[in-house]
C-alpha cells in the first residue's frame, strides 16, 4: 500500500512516512485536534531536546536513563526527549497561575525517542522514534474526578470513530514490596490508586488490577482495544501524577490568596501514532473506511484515447474535495483495475467512450462488482456521505 518503510541506513525502529501514509496521519491528526479544541484543550509545540538538568529534576535520569539518548555539546549534556511532560510543565510555569484558570489542558502531537532493545522492535508496533498524542492536565483536587471522567468520555468517542468499540481496562499499580522503583510515599500512592478505582467504579467500568505496571511517578488506567480479529492492543493511558508537580514546584493561587499545589494528569488516547497506525492496518486488513483512506478514488482510462477525459474527471473530483489519483500508466484496463484492488483503493472511476460521450463515469467499489454509471458529482456525494 506504499504507506511507510524502515531503512537500516537510517536506523532500526525509525519510520519513514511515505506520501500516502502521511495523508492518513494528517486525517487522524485533524480529527484529534478538532475534538480536543472542542473540549477546552490548548495546543502546544515543544522542542525535541533539552538540557540534562531538566530530566534530572523530573527524575528520568534516575528511573529511566537506560531508555534515553544522551549526548554532550560544548561541555553541556542534552537529552533527546523520551517524553513531553517536562516541557508542558515549563509552559505551565511560565507565569503565575490562578485557581480561576484551572483546569489547564495542554495537548501536543509530540515526537519522542526511546531506546528499545533491537530484539523487541516490530514494524510500526514497537519503534524507537514515535509521535505521541500527548496531553497534560493541571487541576485542583476537587476537579480531578471530573477531569478523568471527561478523558474517558473523549477516549471512548475517539476510539469509536476509528471503529474500536470493545476495550479491556486495566488499573496499573506499583509493585508491592519494591518502593525503591517509584517516587512518592505510600500515602500518596494509596490515595492516587483509590481515586482511579473510585472513578472506574462510578462509571461502572470493569477493570483488572495489574501490580507492578505503574509508571515510576504514579498509577494509571490502561485501555486495551480489541480489533476485528479479537487481538488486544495497548492504546490509551491515563496517569495520575503527584510527583512532578512537587519536583518542579508547581503552584497556583487559590481563592484564599495562598499558593497551592496542582495535580497533574498525563494522558494519551491513541498512544504512539505509529503503533496506532499499525493497529488500524491490522484491524481493517488495509481496507480503510473511505473517510480514512489516503486515496479515495483512482481514475482509470480504458485507453490513451480517453486520457484527456480521465484527467478532467480527476480534476473535478479533486475540486469536490475527494482524494483522487489518476492512473497514467500505459497498462491495460484489467491490469489497472487489479492494481487498484491490490492497493485497496475504495473506489475506481473508469473512463471510456460511453463515459466520455455522456460525461459520466463507470464506478467500481473495492472488493465488489461494478456499481454502474454515475456523474462525477454523484460519486463525490456518495463519498462525502460515507465520511
């Protein structure tokens, strides 16, 4: 389908997005950004590297160093970011905050880099460089439960839009008896885990507790989606963090005029975009729904005599907002149809003598027989109705 590739000259676990794959990424991102803006998120953009001191403050150099790319320039150590959270924290800290501003919701498609062992790398599903649909929410204690419920509602909407309606929910807690692996006190961990349990129970969401699966800075809710073949995939995560607000000395001025510490929620709905893209391919077996397909229509001329009319059809479909592609190869029409089927393009618009004379197109649907003659406008509307 010519969506992406990897290359040993670039390095294992680093993905090259081809034009068609980049189109699908843009479609996913546009939907994601639109829904976040509707729900009060603010979009941000942050650098790919930062001084090592930042990651020392966050605790990553102590708890996560083996997964980080660290380098030195001009006697200063830098880290290629493995996470976006310290950057969002710095945006929050850029000025004094009031309780009237909370909750503050920052969202970013942030590309991060993590060292994964070479034996664990698998296509798009496990890579070293990936884009995370990241967000961080800063809120008061009183706002926490409602914010988590809103995140769960947005997660359900987004996953349903992509065709995933079955999930398995896990509550990831810390490993009993190994407190040295985690930041914070027993009291903080117990309180945070109880908050997540309460939200899940209020929404009547069945879950399985997973001891030892929490991040080093807090417990989390993990959502595993089930694809059309019944396979489970780790996708969405909601992490409660009481450590980083303290380590970075985050505050807001309360209604009493005194400084208070905000709570912080880390969350990703799709997780790694690369991984989610791979899951989509598996879920649909490459047969993306029309709204998500990189090319919605391929225009085919029966012979060179009708190439000019095929060009006209392609241009008009594009004018209607349809993602159209013109097959300009000198191949036979049967070969062109077979190629379009192989690339799983949803529609074919075939142009021959009858079509050119009547200003229509002969339409075929992927995996099915011919639909019949249509006007260009009728096909465009059919596609729009499916999106």
